[in-house]
C-alpha cells in the first residue's frame, strides 16, 4: 500500500480537504473552512498544516472561541446540515470557551467540528501552561468537559487513530438521526508526530446525507390515525428544513387540507401566505395556532423534539389528542407515548400522502385553519403598526425590518425578548430564511450566528439581519469585527431596553420584585451610566447609526443594504411591551414565601400544572 509520512495534524487537514458533499446539485467542500484562534496547542502543528493548505481550506480568524463556535453552529443551520465548519483552539481556556457553543449545537441537533489542543500524552513536561490537574486521574483534562455536549468525543493518543476516528466524525456530522457536534482533542506531541498514512485515506469522497425510509407498518398506523381525525394539525419542526422537505410539506398540507403550525426551529417551513399556514405555536407563539393545537384530535409532529416552549410544558394539546411523531431520530419519535414513524421527513411525507390517497380533513376544519391565518395576519398588522408612541416596541422594530427585507434575506435572533417577537411578527416570505436559536436559548448567539450565516447565505445575494438585545450585545459582540475582517457582511439591529427586560418580566410575573435585571435596579453607583452602542460598533469597524422612529429605522436599513461592510443600527425600545403567547410555562415558583404576590403566583402555577398532559 502506498503511504505518505506526515504529521497527525497534516493528515487531519488533508482528510478534511478531501471530503466533499452535494448542495443544490453542485459538488462542494464538506468542510469549507476553519474558524481559528491560534495558541499553544494548535499553532505549531495544526496551524502550520493549515497555513500550508491555505488555498484549499481557508482559515477565518475570530475574536473569541465562543463566537467562532456559535458562528459554526449557525452556518450548519443555514446550510441545512449540508456543510460543516471546523473550529480550532489552543488548550485550556481556548478549549473551554467552545463548550457553550457545543451545547447550542447539541440542543439544536446541528453539526460543528471542534478541534482543540491538549496536554502531552507522555506527561514528561507536566504540568504545562493552562493544564488543570486532577490528582486522582491524570488522563482527565479540561477537554473532558465537552463530553456532555457533543455526539462524538475523541482524544487522539496515537497518529493511527485518525484512520478510524475521522470517518466516524464525518458520519456523525451527516447522520440525520444522530447529527450533532463533534470534539477531537489533539495532544501537542501527537499532533507533531509523523506516521505513514495510506494515500487512499486522502482520496476525495463525495458524501450524501442518507434518507432512511420509515417502516411500512408505522406509516400505516400514522395513516390510520389521520383518517380517523376530525381536527388534525401538522407541527413542523427543524427536521423539515434538514430533510429539505419544505415543498413536500406544503403539498401534503394542501392536498389533505391540514393546518400547519411551526416551532421556532421549524419556522419558515412554509411561507406565511401558504393557504394552510396557521402560524407559530407555543409559549412564544400566537393565540390562533395555539387555538388550533388545543382543539386538535391528531397531531402529526414532523421533525420536532416537542420541547416545553412548543407544548406549553405539555399543557397545549388535549389529553385525548393522539400524537404521531415523524422523526429520523428514534429517541424523538417515541417520546410521550407517540405513534412513532422513524424515517426521513421528505420521503415519509410523500409515502404517507400516498397511503392517505384522496382523504382530506373535513372542509369545516380546513376553513377554520384559513380563518385562523387571517386572524393572525390581522393581529400582526396591529402589533407592528406605528402607534405614534416612542420609544418603539420590539414588534414595531421587527415589522420595520420585515418591510424592508426581501425574500432572499435571512434573519437571526436568539434569547431574551426577541424570540417571541420574531416568531409571531415575522411572516416568512421564503423557506429556510429564519434562524432563532431557542433550543439552548443562548445569549450572544445573534451576532456570531449572523456572521456564520453570512458565509452560507451571501452567495445568494441576500442580506443577513441580526436582531439583538442590549444584554446579548454586551455578552458577545466582538464578531462584528470578525465580519468586517472577513468581509462577511451583516446588518445588526440592536434593541436597547436598558437591561434584561424579559427576565424581569418573568421575575415579576411570578410574584417577585424587580431586582438585578434592569440597569435602573442594579447594585452599584454606575447604574445611570449607559453604553454608547453606536460608538462601540463603530470602533469595531462597522457602519453605525441610531434610529428613533420607524421611518428612521427603515431608512437606515436601506442605507445599510447599500453598504459593502457590516452595519449596526441602534434603536431604543420600550422596557415592557410584549407580544403575548398566552401559554403556561412551568418554572420554579417558590412553594412558600413572605410575599403575597409570590403565593398568588404559586396558586396560578399549580392551576396550570393541573392541566398538564401526563405523558400520553
């Protein structure tokens, strides 16, 4: 067998370059680039190999490891899990800074490859700089902290292990059921060690995401359940996007007259003017689609985990409603005593539609779904309209961005008050054009995520909008400079309500007093000091401006579109003007308290718990 003697780090880079995939019928790199911050542990070996292959796999410099990791996660979402960004860091804090991003990828079932340096396998120089020692287990390093938040974890302690580990890495990242983040620990001595690798290991391979077919009996059981339904509803989750099943979902719903509601991850599975679109459900959803789900007797859940924000902590669906869970992951398909259909969403919807034949839901129910859509559109129009008051509401900001956006544009949001606002008030004009990270609810995702999405989206000519609150901005904003440095443009709209207002809302709604969330009630003498977000963003190289009114915001968006570089628009927004979802959400309300308001909140909480579906 023909071999080549190269270092482990060089072999890793050559393997990554050789992996290919198909996107829209075109062969493209599976690993199109690397987000890197170099330090000891990855600069001398892996960094050297990447520099030697800089024309084959580009390296993009981030400003924080967490930001790079979040960008990689958002890239995986924007490519609908068809391509994977690689992230690399040094040992110690460089590695642990990735852990939050890995958690985001794990919760959202998204691919990202994390490669961090590690200590020496020989242990001769121990303890090395940034090493955390465990007295009873010398094999433990900080890289073990990745184990709970990745699908596949490996620490290479011999160069030959690449030959068996890397194919498993790639398969995990592309597996429709087990997709998630991967971590590789690369000890410094192993990264630098040479080995005779077979040439065949570096031959190009074109990967295609498999489409596992559902069992015929499971499909038949699902079809039987739907035929017996009087009020069926389809819940579209993120799996619709990852299966590229949007067209098949639209055809299925249209043919069988079934209203379609969306989770946060599944939003933009249908365009908002599709006749069967009924809106977003859950705690951050709208009253109209939640009404449809509460009345449903059969719920076809496609590609969704059905988490607590989707189900109102399992108070949304009637106790007697039957859940049919279509999912590539057996784990998700068999939750809550659902009728499982384990298979690819696109192919299973086609096969299920064939089994249903000419069956459709009662016309009265289909018409009810249409009426709910009309009510939702009217509700959104009212929420986003100019009421003549300043500062603006979150909803008005979302409405202004939506009016100036085009079908090819892409919007990114995450934790805080914005998820409820964009989930309801953003009416999608194109499929797969929306990313609100709400599986891990990670503050700081918005700007870094938009940077990552820009790598995937700018070839299509659209803008990437990041909607971010002042709290998230302060947590992680440095990737604004990364976007300027890399030329990956985005438009950032900062909504400043002077604190963590949505958490204050939760705090007060559950009977507590406002404390340590808003700047005005924070401890210390500096609570009157305000951040100049415009000056800060400008210092990072972005075009930056402030808008006070809807007209100013829309004009600023048009100007930002004309710029070649990232723009940041800062808007003061109201502290408390929320688009209500209206569903119960189970949180930890104290069972005893000296405050009457907390005791009252506990009573309301217990009443909500009484309506909770008990797993069936």
